[in-house]
DNA sequence: CTTGTAAGTTCAACTTGATTGAGTTAATAA
DNA sequence: TTATTAACTCAATCAAGTTGAACTTACAAG
């Protein structure tokens, strides 16, 4: 959400240490466990530097010794691994009528979650609710508050440089509010605010199918459709934090059933009018099938309901077009579909996507399928919120 | 072009100094000239640190004193500015049949340029040619070779993780070659290799309409259409360096003249089949107008040739669609159109673009028009190559 | 005309954190 | 048993940023 020209900040020994801590933690996370020498090789740091950093991380409880490994000759190296419960992060998804909360540990494992309906959604009420949910989750999980490293709050955008904007339609009373500062004060810890797609994208990185990737795109099904792009391990947020409005791009609107990628059509329509949860519900409603809960959707899917199938065909065609655009513009190592849809539906959508054959994405050296299914369900955004905090531990920040 | 998971590198005092040098240089560049105290405030560094860095930069000839400025009370601060000729960068654009070369100074000013046709375009011949062009340009400009900070080479992609790939169709003999290493050895200096759109995008930042922006998208007209995205002052390159294939995205193909954004059509076609230099030449050829040089195109434009006008209408409509996609996915502060087209044509295209009204891009607080015209002409990529090097001086690198 | 204050700079001592090199330990190979 | 190798620890060194006191100049107030 920075604007104007790039104003970078100076660094010093303290920042250097922070950076190197992230590097070391990130390597341990990826490898599972490592010895000092291996980390030194991988990071380019001296063994001594790694040793000092490990000592302090062990003091703080973030690392634990995990046996010794001797590869051939030489002194067996003590291995270090993340202490899964060496720290926790809170994740919240604030919606107009409810708040979902999650609690993740360092490994990205879900320790606790709850969803509460929201009577009022003005800033003060939301803060009150967040504090309450935090307390309840700490109580029922028995986790020491001091182990909380921060919180990530997922909110509907769009954002401005200093706060939220135009949310009047979705969340009244939130215009031009610096939500990060507000929540940070309310919860007495560092807080990150993001949109649902970005959070979910990072959630997939912390625990999901993109844990080993640093370049990927995540198509998120909320009420609309969003895109979260991770580039070199960091979120692509755009000039004002509103990048990834995939639902707004125009795709060929199907006039009949199941058009292929370059198919014949006579109208363009926003992707989210064809391939989103609300478009699905609308489609079913139009067909005389009142349906709203995930369970109902799942049973329709299990029964291979023909109306559902029709929607899937149309949605897949539209998504194929969108994936094509995403592949060509972002060059991700993979495209993940996830979010607030039942898993079987996501699976069908992934299966239904037809990819262009002639594309730079059709490389020989690719490690991953071009399209994958990620976290699904209505917690994926809230979990992603917490993941933002966890991911921050492993990803050196650019000194903006 | 990194793949797999994010493997960040450790930092140390030396890296810190490199980073802070970039920060300081960047601030001086943006402000034109500054005193030490102002830089310290802007960077968060101590005055002493800034002072040390300035001393070393002045020693190296990158900075010069630029008078004193007294703002109110206190000791008048000596101002420092970039020494425009404190360093130079080479830029090359390698095409199948020719190489364009440029020489830029620290301010991004073009000191020299030349274009040579290429007899053979195998790696060895190209290296030989580059060395020759470098010598000639150094001779005729009288610049000391030691002032060369590096070179940027623009080549057609696509790229693989370690080299070029699939370029067989465009440049034979270049498969899987590590071009950066090859050129770096040939020229005895650091070399960066990029595609045309990315280079041109950075060129616009070093000297052009986006000098003051850190988030923008650059639509580049080469033979096809490319997109260069600058995010937080750095290029968005994608997982394998092939991001920004804007020309491949499908847009509604016009069946008649001048369709509007969501207009009626019955076919989708790649953007570059409608709005690129080669599509223009094809269109004119189909209309019986043999035309190839920029001059011929300019005179057609001056004469308001109706066939040209027809192409402009179709191209503008297609570009409107593309700009809509780019705005929604990348959230740039502005979209720049530039590249190898005559200036008047670019101007017409910019004028012809119709923007969606309801968009997050339609913000109140925007500093820039949503669409701008950037560098044009056949040197814009080669100049961008040199700009990659210059820009690197002002932009701290993420320790990958 | 003198004096006080503010802003910018410089000098020297200090601190942080990474690097270097010598020495120690343990496992394998000869 | 001994040599070799890998991993680690300790202590000294070094690079670079920070801190605080002193110095310089310009403006403002008395």
C-alpha cells in the first residue's frame, strides 16, 4: 500500500540479524531439520554466525534439538527443528455478519478455530469481538498469551494507502480507517491486514500444496473470485494493495453449455458472474434449487446433480480463460484453486479446466502440475490470516 | 528465474553497506540534490552513517557537491547530487538480424547509440559484435572503460531457469545457454539479461514518465506485445522470468469497426494479433499499402490515413480490454504504453483507450493519469537494457 | 551589537554482529 | 591403531552503524 516512488530504508546490524534469523528459520522449516554446517552452506553465512543465531532461537523456544545425523565421516551434527509450539499466530476473517478465528502454531497446524456471528460491525464492536475470541481461544487451548507472535486480519477491500476505502457497501463505518493500527492496539500485538485471496495464498504456503514453491498464483473463491500472487516468497500487492481482482476481468460469457477456451460466444462478462460461489447459488436458485450451505452443495455434488453439472461446465470454461491469463501474465510455477467452496466442487473445477497447449507454462522442466487444488472450506481465509504472521517469520522483509 | 522454494541468503556488514549505498543514491536521485541531514531523516540512518557513505561515493566520483542550501536557521547544508558522468552503462538489444546499442550515464541520459546489422547470430558472433560495438562507442564518446558499471542485454525469451529456451524459432543456437555468464565473460563486466518489455519498463523509470513511481505496468510494442511490471521499484519476473506475456491473452476479436470494451463480438483472438506492430503491417499490407519503416508509418499517421485509422480503432479496443485486465490484476499506479512504434501512433493508441469507470483503479487519490505514453522508437528496449544497470544502483537488491 | 537557539556537521568512543583462525570432538576409513 | 574428515567452539578481529559531545553557521530576539 505504498505509493509514490520507492523509498527504501537504511539497514544496520540489528536489521541484519533480523534478516539472518528469518533466513535460518526458513531453511530449517523447509528442510524439516538441519545442522549448523548445512545451514551455513545454504545461507552463505559463517558457521559461527549460524551458531549464534541458533543459540538465541533455542533460548526463545522457537527451535529444538532433533537428534543427531552423521553423514559419513566426521562429527555427527546435532539437528535442529522448529518447535511446533514455540509460537502461535491468530487469524481472523471479518465478514459483515460474522468473524471466523483460527489459531496456528509455527508449523502452520490448526490448533483451534471458532466462528461467531457479529451483531454490529462497526470498528469498536469488531475490536471487542476480536479480543473476546482471542481470550476464549487462549483459554480453551491453554496457550500462554506471551507465545502469540501476532495476528492477521482478513477484511474485504478495497484498500487505500492509509486505510480502507469504499467499503461502505460491505462494511459501513470503516472508511479511511487504519485497520492495522486499530487492531494492533486492540490486541496488543503486531497485526497484518490483507484481503481474503492474499491471505489464503500465503496460507497455502505455510501449510499446503505450495509449501515448497516461491512463485505461484492462488485463485480464491470467496463470495466473488480473487487472486493472490506470491512472487519470490512475497505477496504481490500492487500499488495500493488491491492487486488480484480476478473476478473483475471479462471472460467470454457462455451462450450455451460448456464452451471451450477460444469458444464461440457473443458476450463478455466478469469472471465472478460466472464462476463464483454467489453465481453458483444464483444458478441453482434460478433452476428452482434453493441451496445455501456447504453441506447442501456437497450432497448435490455427490448426487451429480445436472444443474450443478451445468454450472461446473460453464464455470470451468470461464476459469480456463482466467488461468490462461494468469499463466501468461504472472508466470507462476503453479496455479492453485481454493477457498470457500466444498472440496468436491473445487476438485471438479480443477478437473474441468482445459489448459492451452502452446504456452510458456507448458515447460519441460516444471516440478508441479499447472493447476492444483488447495485449502478449501470457510476457514481458508482466516487460517491464511494467521499464516501471514507465521510466514513473516520465515521470509526476510524488504526494508521498505 | 529462481525456481523451487525461496532460498534467501544471509547478510553481513558488507551487504548492509551495499544496501545503504543504494538507499542513499536512490534518495539523491529522486530529490535531485540533498544534504546529509535530510538523507538521514529520509533513510532512518544516522547522520554519521550517511556521512561515511557520501564520503566514499564522492571518492568514487558518483557524487558531486552541488552548492549549499540554508533553509532557515542553522548551518547551511552542503548539497550532494549525482555526478551525471560518474558512471555509464551499456545497453544492447539483440535481434535476429541486428543489434542496437546504447550508452547511458547515471542520470539515464543517452550519450551514444548505434545499430548494426548482424551477419550471424550464433552466440560467438553476437559476443564478438557486442565487444566491437562497445569499443566503438567508448572510442567515439571518449569515455574511460573503467567508468562502465555494467551492461544490460535485451533478448527474445522465453527463458528457462538456467538459460534461454525454445528460442530456436527466433535465435537458433541459443538453447540452454546461460546468456548472462556468456556476455559477462565477453564484456568483462556484470551483465543483466532481460526481455524487451521488462527492460523498457525499467527504462521508463530511469528516465521517463515513471521516474517518481514505484508501481506501474508498461505495455511494450515490439514485434508482439509485452508487459513489464514494476512493483515496489523492482521488476516482476515470474517464476521463470517469463511473466508479462500480454500479447498471448485473448481479447474479443472485432468483427466490425471499433467495438467498445464489452462490445459484441463472436471470436476471441490473442491481443498481439490485433494490436502489435506486425498486426499493423499485416493490416496495411492486406489493404494494399506496402509499408514497413517508421517514417512511412508516420506519414500515414500525419495524413490520417483511413486504413491506419481503422487499425487504430481496432487496436485501441483490444488494448482497452488488456488495460482493464492489467489494472485489475496488477493494481499499478499507472499503465504506460511505449516501445517500437512511432510516437504519433502511440499517442493515438493512448487517446483511443477507453477505461472502465467502475474500477478500483478509478481512485480519488491517484497522482497520475491511468494511462500514459512512454518512450517510443526502436531504441527503447536497448536503452532499457542500460537502464537495468543504472536502476540497480538505486534499488537495494533482495538477498535472494 | 550581543546573545540565544536551531540546524547541520564532525570527531571519537562504543556497540552489534559477522568473519576468521586455531583448537576440540567424534565418526569413518585405512 | 592411526589418519582423515566433518562439525563444532572459543577467542580475536573487523566492518559498519550508533551515540554523544563539540563545533560552526545562520537567523531571531533583546
